[in-house]
C-alpha cells in the first residue's frame, strides 16, 4: 500500500530509497489484476491507533511526499531524455567528422553536447559506484533531493519544519534547473535535430 517507485537513472548509483510513501488513512478502491482479469473492491485504511496524529497531519505528510516524488520523477525523466538525446547527437557529430564536411553542424553539435553535459553534471554524480564513493565524488542535486525525501518519509508520518524549509529551498533550485532542461528538450535539441534533417542525417530520438 505504497505510492509508485520513483524512476532512477540507468548506470547511476545513488545511495537512497526510490520507494513511494505509504498510503495515508482514508477510503480507497483496491484493484487486483491477474491473468487478463481485473476485479475491484472499495475499502478503507484505518489510522494506526498507536499514533497520535491528526487527519490534517496525515494530509500534510501525504501532500509533501507526493510532491517530492513527483518532482524527483520529473528530474530523472529529464536526465534520461537528455542522456538518450546526447547519444544520438554524439553519433551524428561523429558521422559528420568522419565525412569531413558540415563543420558548422559539428560545432553546433559539440556546443549542444557541452550544454547537456553541464546540466547533467549539476543533476547527478555519474562516477559513484558504491556507498562510500561519496567521500571522493560529491553528491549532486537529485541525490540531495532523494535524501530529503527519504528523511521526510517515515512510519510516523509527521512533517518537521526543517523538511518543509529545506524542500522550499531545493524546489527553488529545481525551478532554474528545470527551466534549463526544458529549454534543451523543447528548443535547443529540436532546433539541432532540424538542422540534421535538412542535411539528410537521421534524427534525434527524444522518446
């Protein structure tokens, strides 16, 4: 009875839990799917009587956890999209260099790859391979955000003011990072993709 797992980044080690938070007390529809058949039933998750937690506190916990999980999903989705695009861009640039023409397309492609790499290096640490690598390779933004998400998540769903304050600070940082990513995804990569099409050289896959 947990919310969906937050997606990760293939090949990137982050010492964190990607699990969604536990469903809070309330009325739900429980659905079972098996062998092509689906059945549903209405049910209720009751509050733990050992916890002295109000309905308002449960809702605050659910709201902040849901928002963090959604933002972490946004982050890693964009990282994965731009990683995939950069591989296609690199392949196109390599082909152009091999052919020895279209110097301007090569320069544009290398500049775009540099912009994607600069953003990626703010978001994730690709050199970490084990739990103690953080001593040598500093964690980046999504690892910090997942740490906050994990520390806020608890069997005793009470949100501290420290979590609220740090989330506000990190959400503000994400606004700028997201703006950069969306400009790359929606403007810069499609513009370069069009130049490649005009030159008769394949396409960049953003799916």
